[in-house]
C-alpha cells in the first residue's frame, strides 16, 4: 500500500500531470461559461427572431415520456463550435509566440560567433586569436 502511495505521489508530482489537471479544471469551467453563453445569451434572441422558439424546448415528442430533444442537441453543437474556435485561437497564439521565441533564439545564435576551433588541437579559442593558447600553433587569419 505504501509502495502504491509512493508511486501515485511520483505520478502526481510530475509537472505535466499538474498542468493537465489545471487544464481540465479550467476547461470544465470554460465549457460551462460557453454553455451558458449559448443557452442563456445567444439562443434566446435567435429564437425570438425565428418566432419565439426556445431552443432548449425544441423536441419531437414520440410518446408522453419520450422525446427527441434536438433543440438541446443544437445548443450543444453550437457550444462545441465556440469552444473549438476558442481553442483554435488559443493554440494559434501559442504557436505564434513559440515561433517568435525560436526566431529570437536563432537570431541570437546566428549573431557573430565569438569562438572558433583550433585546427590543430580542436580547442575552442577566441575568433581573433592568431596563435592557439592551448597548443601554441600559429593560426592563419581567415
Ligand atoms: Zn590549438
């Protein structure tokens, strides 16, 4: 049992597990907000325009207790599209940020090298050296 707890602790303490948990919690909260946005804010005026239709009430009644509630399904579909679009925007902005950062790194790397490798002893030496400080070989100016 103790072993199991230790394993679980190791698993839970890994950074990505915590990140994932935060993501799921935020995602669930965000999903609720979008659901409310669709059902409580967006659909009532649209329903009004379509002739006072309440989307969550739209259904095909089969028997007294059974109905196909396609209005609720439409609400869920619209919620999904909004969530998918928000996630798309989020991922796009993260990708752009990452691209910018890697471009910056590449630019920093491409900037003037400050060292070169001695062709005789393969030590790293100053780019301006005319004589290797390690093996004292004379170096040709490049
Ligand atoms: Zn050398």
